[in-house]
């Protein structure tokens, strides 16, 4: 199995749970590399997801996305000509919400469509980028269940969740094995 990390705007810093997990997973994890990290272009990010999955060299890939990366992962899944094992989508921003990043305008045109793979949308109860009702609507649009994990704001470095054990447990449940995700 391989993991493809799909961060939000600017990537994830070294204190972000995605970076911590990637470091622990070592060579079985890679990160997308779009050209437009700070001025996100949806087509560029979706193409970066495609490249990372191609480079993984297997269909046994789990997309581990955060924030705007959820939209890139879901966008790739909606148009993909091949399948992956699953999608773990954490803290997707609501494109209709007041805090949706203006720099990500090209993502606002994407519409949630069924992703066609097992997955999970994880949402915080007090995320400034996505209220719980909006997270549930996105999950329905993507054809995925939603897990509300408490009040952790945007589930990022600023949330102070570090290696985010609760997220590891959710990912392990999604994958059907505690040994797989908790390395």
C-alpha cells in the first residue's frame, strides 16, 4: 500500500499531522507537487494528484487529503480513469462559506460528485472554513460518510493536534486494520 499526501494551500509544515505521518510512513508515502501552492489552480492540483498516483505505481493507494487538498483529491477521483484504494478527506473548506480562500477561486467551480471509492470525510465542529452542516453536505455529494471529531478548528498545525492519534484511528478503521495506519 502507498499513501499520497494531498495538503492544502502552501503544503503542510513540519508540525502538521500530514507531515508527521508522511515522515513515519517513509518510502510508502509521497506528497503532491503542484506548481501553484500559494495561488492554487484546481487543474494544476488535480494533475499533481494524477502524477503522484502514477508515480506510486500501484492502485493500492490511499489519498490522505487536508483542506483544499480534499477538493483536489475528490476532483481527481471524479474524473479518474483508474481507481485507488480509498480517500481520507480531512477538513474540506466550504466553497460557499465566507472564509473560503479567495486565492482558490478556481476550486469554487468544482461540484461534489461521488468519488467511487471507500472513504471518509473528517470534520471539526468549529472549523472556520466549513460549518458542520456544510461538511455533511460535501460528504453526501462525494458519497462518503462524515466523522465529526470535536472542536479542533481546522485540524491543522495551529490546532495543536500534533501527530493526531484520533485521525490515525479513523484512517485505520477506514482501511480495516489498525496495524496499517498506526505505524
